[in-house]
C-alpha cells in the first residue's frame, strides 16, 4: 500500500503576498486542487503536512469532496525544511509517494505508473520519475528505508536519494519537473491546469 504524503508546510516566501498553498486554481485553493488529484490516484490514503498558517490552509481543503482517508499532520518546526516535514509525516504502515504541493500538474496516470513500478520491485528502492532526462517529483520511498530517512543527516531529500539505489521511471509528463513557487509562476498555473 502507498500513502501520498503532501508537503505543504512552507512559508511561501517567494510567492508573497500570497501563500502558494492558498493560490486559486480552477475555483479552489492549490492545496485542495492537489489533494483532489491525489484522491483520484491509486494511493490508499493521503496525509498532508502543514506548518505556517496551518489552520487557514487546512480550512481550504474541501474534505467533503475527498473520497479517501485524509489526515492532517502539523510540522511545528517548518523552518527546518522539507526533510523535517517528511519525518513528521512518516509512519511505518505504507510506502510513501512524497508529493510537494508546488508540483500540482503531475498527472494521475503518472502517479499510478510510479505505484505500479513499486509493486513490481523485488528489492524495494526509491522510485523517481524522469522527464526529458531530468529527475522530478513525486518520488516513491519504500517503508524499508524509513529508518534511514529518519536518521539521515544530509541537507535535503535530493541528498538522501542520491545516496541510495534508485529506479528511474521515464514518464511523458512535464508536470514532474514543473514547480510553482513564485507569484509569476503561480499566475500561469490556471492556464496550464486544464487537463
């Protein structure tokens, strides 16, 4: 089983005065747009890690429209970065599809492709989508690596992945390498999100 772990704890400094998690996309907040997309994928549950202004961001999720188990976890030290949010969200029951909220255009079929790749592995490794020769998000981390991840002393998730065996999965989905962090990038999002 695979849990989607949505990383949405950041301060959104680069998109000020707007928090990217709350940016409107197709009539809803970005965080809600991402959660709904994940709910359509083959994940067993969705866990969302919030931090800055977490109560406001939580209210932006339209729970009644989500068909899967959804849990909110609060990272009380979001300034410590992405790894701190991942560690806060990890429990040991599933493998995790680590999904940064700033990659909202990843297609459902791409997520399902990564999950199917994990199901075929005889020796679990990190699974990373690749588009045009570039690695992207989301990455799938097997539960057998959780203890390593919890104790890892490197700077970020990329450092952890580079030090591990990885299965790269070629995808025809530019969304895996397209992130939206600045206000200018977010303003282009609505035009691009119509698939």
